[in-house]
């Protein structure tokens, strides 16, 4: 799995390989998603991400709320 990180203008910033994540899908409330990975790029301007499998197939996407 990897995370594709994008800024507010839909410009690709970087991919984060070998990311681990925790996804809780809810029916009547907002989903919960957290991920852990490392990037050498500055991703402080990230606004949304796309979770992809190793072949690049879309799995999940969400807005970025907090990066530490």
C-alpha cells in the first residue's frame, strides 16, 4: 500500500511507500482514518490523500486534517 499526497490545487506532492493505516468506515458518521509512513518531501501543504494498493488501484481517499 502507498499514500499519494496532493495539495489544495490537486498537484501531486509525493508518494509514501510502505504506509500502514487504520481505517474505520461508518455508515451514519464520518469515517476514521490514520496512517503512518515516512517522506523526505515536505508534506505540510497536503490537503488530501489517496490510499492505493501496490498496483496503483484506488482503495480510499480523504482530506488531510493533521500531519505530525
